[in-house]
């Protein structure tokens, strides 16, 4: 530990190969640093982050009895941890390290201004040294982590993440807003490129999730509010009024009766018929319903918007089960978890907004998801693909790829690739050729993106099976008013001429977008989004499962378009990442929290409502005086209170007023270094 | 003529209406008068100029000539109303561009200074059909109320035309792939608007195609006529004299070149409205059309 003494600063300047040294004079910056007050040693090295580079820091600390270390290199997001450890290993408190970002914020942006970049690097080093002179020893704080996790979203990603967490011995709440888990994958007929039956490979996982002793499955439930921080999230759940209770719920409510066993007697007597959203409205369901026979949990749900409360269901359910409660209301419960995984999935864009394709206007234009239901043996047509207009089996099927994807025209269109449409359209083409002898699929594409394992091979297979590929975006679909056939107009960019193909039915591979309530969930959990609306990962390459909010992780399409293998892979990654702090039992928090200087605090309490994290409160001292106190684990060190306090009684650790003033002085007073 | 109606506009005639289809011009003035819209002569107006013929060759000439027409209306202190999609493309779009691009406006004003004119950007440009549809000016109900001889029992196909509706991002008509507002206006006259395949396809004439490659233009027109006939239409209505020319005289040329006869009456919406307001075919110069409209006229007797 450093005794109270005159600061002794070491400055280390990194070449970063030619990333920095190619755009500014490192030698000049070193020479300049040596002239700065309190700088004892200034050196440069090819790669400061390398082992010799770090050793250089450690040795300098011992040799020159340094009190502070400045490294001028890349961004703290990349190597601050590296240099902090080097500082600690050299015998200094790790928070006596300061970084000047002369790469991302200098050499990379001023690549063609040698003198300007060199001068700016000198400024940056001078500013960093000014702060380093005032750095203090700090100790990170540890908080305990609740031995439980929550997964929001019960699609294949959420199911996989829950199973992994639960199997690792962690109590896991799996939250699903619809009555059954399964998500999009349960709506698919087959999966590419293996042509497995989607439901067949998914349902074992659904069943496992439903009966795993460590998984607390909350279907028909939504997240109402979120409080707390990593290790200690307090989450309020809204259990939507389902109208039925299962055995456990009957017992918990202290009611007599065995509860819903999924017998379905109720649905047979229900007089209200509504479109089934699971089948995209192409099949009916009753007001008391399950989506499909393989739902988990197998428990009926009443659509109270449609229910006429005739009571027939309750009557037939009988007093022995007594599962139905027509007066049920939403209930709330609070659960405490250490980490959360978001797996909220996707919707299709409203493809009817692309009016040139006439979806919802032309009966025989459907989406890829509707095709899945129509080709699925458990779907509304028993797996017979038919034209919605007349029930006739189509012999020419058009597929419009990139329908709203890779499209910069604005509105509902998305500039990004939705990543699975090429592959599922190839699969669709295979399915129509397999199920309908003589049926010809016409695939209109920009590029076929078959990038995964065995995907390209699948593409060749479909070509060899006889699918027609036309490279060109579809300009418009025109319905023949009499036959209801669809004329597909496109430019064949390989032939260099326009083509029109008359098809019996056309399938739009519509782009995907975040769920409608994704934004609300994002704000509740306090995570960021990328400009396209998907949840933002902590790092696109090196931390794809984490977020910038500690303790919140991402799985599946909510983070960006991806297919089932990628979703499952990310879910397992997220589960693994989330289990680390839970198994460790505690997390270390950066000691950047605010501190109340009690001798200066007037106890006015004006800072308390300013805090976005509810980290501040008032306490009484022994002498009866009121002062503010900080719940350090909740504090994110944002500095709002510190800037607000009229008495200057709040100290922001590692960003104290003297430190920041010294940096400003160093910048504005130039070479004077703020000393004179 | 003193202004005595609620709404008055500088009436930009264009070239084709006065030279080829005087009925378009006459019906616009007569039907508007019955709807409280006064069309005042825009004296000294030139060609719009044609967006394909001029715009494709020299944009600066296109800007300057259109701006001169706009200046004439600015001097009158009136918004422009017009009845041709090509004129709409030129006059509306140049007005829009000059209002939003200082550099372009300065350049155009440099040219206009030679004839002591200056574009100020003080007026708006409207297609008469959109004024009919606009509830603040007229509205479908007022159009329906003006009808004295409903076109009941007739099936009328609608052609919007490209220059009116597109490019979508520069226009304000909402859906340009399946618009229905002209159908609403046709319905207000008592006729049944019919939908046909590829409704938004070009008439074939625009963009200089008719001038450059007549057979190609007629091929497009022919496809449209097939689709319209298939839907059982008794007549086609449009809001552009150039589309009208292509559909009307084009039928004669199609008969000559392809040997196909359609005998489909082609009526500008204003002519159709005039008939519904009880005017005679002669008043509306419908007898000057290349395709005989008798079959349609008999249906509405």
C-alpha cells in the first residue's frame, strides 16, 4: 500500500504494432511525458498488453516506487483489466491505474494527421497523469448472489437455458407469456437441413422442462416489474387470470378438488369459437382452449375476452376436479433471483405493409410460418398444402425470399438479413416436391445464404430435386381476379430480363423483428438495444451472451436473427455464463459507488429522488443528525447524486471532484499541467 | 372573372388536353364549378414541360420551365390545379424540390432573372382529382350530391397512372400499390368500380416510351386492355390526358398493328363526372374520342 507521499507516476506508451505508432510519433509522446510533473519514468513498447509489456510495468513499480500507473494504449473496455492486474501484481492497489485511449480515440480517427495526432496524444497523456496523481486505494465490494435464476421466454432457447441451469443445480423460474412453452419451434413442421420433425425433437425438451424438479414453470405469466441488481434481482410476476387451476394450484389456494388434468371435457361444451393464434387464425379454437395436443403444461386456459361465462365448462368439469374459476383475476408474486436470461424471440414484420406483394389482399399469398402450419400433419389441413382461396392442391408454388429483409426502403422493411429464411424456403421447396408429385417450386432469391453445417449440401440437394431458382427480387405479385392465381413479376438478373411466373400459391419469407413487447421488457431490465431494435450483447464477438447490465444474459433471436442450432448454442452459453456468479455465490462490484461525507451532509435528502437505481436513503447518526447513506451494491456510480448535491457532500469514488478538476485543468491549461 | 366561389385555383391546362381532348379541359371547368371550385386561366403558361421528354434530357431546362409556370401562379396568388399526371410530375415535383433545396432554387432563379421573374415558393400544386377527394375542399359526399344522372349499372375500371402516384416516397397518397380513392370517387357517381389484374401497371406511353418505341408501348397497353376486359369493365376512367390518349388512340393503333379490337370507352374522370352531372356528350366533347363511347352512353340513358 502506498503511504501518503508525493506522487510518483510511471507512463507506458503502446505502439499497438502500427495501430498507434503508424499514425503518431510515440517517441515524441514519451519525451513529452518525461517532462510532466511527478512523472518518474516514461517508456514505450511494441505491445504493452503482452507479457513483456506487463512485466515492464511491474518492474517499474518496484524500481521507481511508483504511486500511479498510466498506460496510453487502446480502450479501457479492452485492456483495463489486464493493466489493473499488472498494477496489482507490481504491488500497487489496482485502482491506481489510469488509461489514456490514444488508439480508438486518436490514431484510428486521425490516421492522416501525424502532427495533430501526436499533439492530441500528448494532451491525453497529460490529462491521465493529472488524474493518476490523485488516485486512491479502493477495495471492490462483494455481494451475495441468490441461488436462483429466471429465464424469460419459453421457446427453444428459453427451454434449453432453463434445462441447463436447472441441471446445474440452480432453481430456475421459466416465464412464458402464452399458455404453453414451445415458442416458434413448436409451430414448425420440419427443421433444416436434417428434416427432423420439429415438434418431435422439441417436445422431449418441453416435457423435461415441465417436470424438472429445479424448474418452476410459470406459463401465462409476464414480468411486471424488476428491481435490484446482479445477485439480488427482485422480480414481480403477473400471473394472468387463466380461469383454471392445476392440482398444485388447488392445493396452494386451499381449495377442494383435483384441478385441471387436461381432459378437454370443457372445450367440447364451450359454445364460443375463436381463431386459434397458434394456427395463425387458420383453425378454430374455443374460448376455453389449449393450443395443440402437446402443450406444456397441459392445462386449459380461458380467453376471458371471448368467454360469455355461460358456465357450461364449469358444470362439466364437475366438483371432483373443480378446476374452473370463471371469476379468476390476475395475481402477482415476487421472486428473488441472482441472474436473468432473456429469450423473448421474434415476430414476423407486418408483411402486408409491403403492399406490392398483396399479403392479406390476395388469398393465395401466405407467410412462411403459415406454410409451416399448412404442411404440418398436426396443422389445420392435416398436412395437405392447399390454396386458401379454393382448397385446391397447388402445382406451382412461388417463394419470395428476402421479403422485407435486406431492404433499405424504410417503413416495416429491415436492412438486415433474417438469416433463416433461405434455409427454410429450401426446406419448403423440398416439402412441396416430396408431398405433391409434379409440383414445382419457384424460388426467387437475391443470394442463397446456406452458411451452416450441412446447409450448402442441402442447397445442392434441393437444386438436384428440381426446384427452380430465379435470381431476382420480386417487384410485385398480381392476383388474377378469376383464377386467384398469383403472377410473380421479377427481374431475372442472370438472364438480364424481366420474368413473370404464374403460381398457384406464393409464400413470403417475411423478415423478422423483435417482439412487440421487447422494448418494454428491455427497459424493465435496463439493457441496451442495437439500432435495429434487437437486444444488445456486451460484445459482438467476445461476449455474445452477456449484456452491459451485470447479471442479465441473452439467448436466441431476441439478440439478433438466428436459427435453432445457433439459438440453442447461445442459450447454453447464456446458461453457463449466468451460472458462474450463482455458483460462485458472490459477485465483486467495481468500487465506483458514491460515498456520503457525513461531516458535510445536511441531510436534506434532495439527492434521494435523483438516484435512478434507488440506492440512496437517509439514516440517523448517534447524535440524532440525519445523513444520506448509499446502498453500495445498488449504486452504479453514475454520479447523478454527486453532481446534484448542493453541499458537495457526495464523493464519487474513482471519479472525485478533485480528480476530474485536475483533468480539466490539465487539458485547459495545456503544458502548464494545472500546477502553476 | 371575379372570384366568387369558395375555392379558386390557377388552372394549368397542359398540352394534350387542349390540343387532343378538349373535353378534358371543358369537363374540368364545368364539373368543378358545380362543386364550388373555380378554375381560373393561368395566362402565359407553357408546356409543363413533359417530364420524360425534357427531364430525361436536361434537368435544368425542366426545372426552369416548370418554375416559370409556377411563377405565373405565384403572381396570381393562387395554388395551381391541374388535370394531367405528367403535368403533376413536373409542376408538383419541381415546386417541391425548389421549396426544399436552396441551391437548386438559387440556380433556377438565376435563369428566371433573365426574364425578370423570381420563384418564391409561395403556392402549392394539386391534381384536381385529389381536390375532389379532399374533404376540406370538396370530398366524396359533395361529389355524390352533385350527381343528377347516376351511372348505375355500369362497371368502370380505374387507371391511376404512374406520375401521379410514384415515386411513393415523394408523394402523399399513402398506399401506391393498391390505392382505392379513385374507386371511391367512381362509386360516388353510382358506377361500380371494378378491380382488375395489375391495376397499377403503366399505360405504356409515359417516360418517352410511346415516342421512342410505339410497338413496345402498345404491347403494354394491350396487356392492360386484356386485364380490364377480363374484369368485365364497360369503360376505363383515368385522370391523365396522356394515359387517355394511349388507351383511346392506342386502341386504334393496336387494331392496326396487332389486329385486336377492344372497343373500350376511355373517359377522363372529369368527363365521367360531367356525364353523371347530367351534361351531354357534346358538351364534354366525348364525340371527339377515337373509340366510340356510344355503348357506355347507352347504358346510362
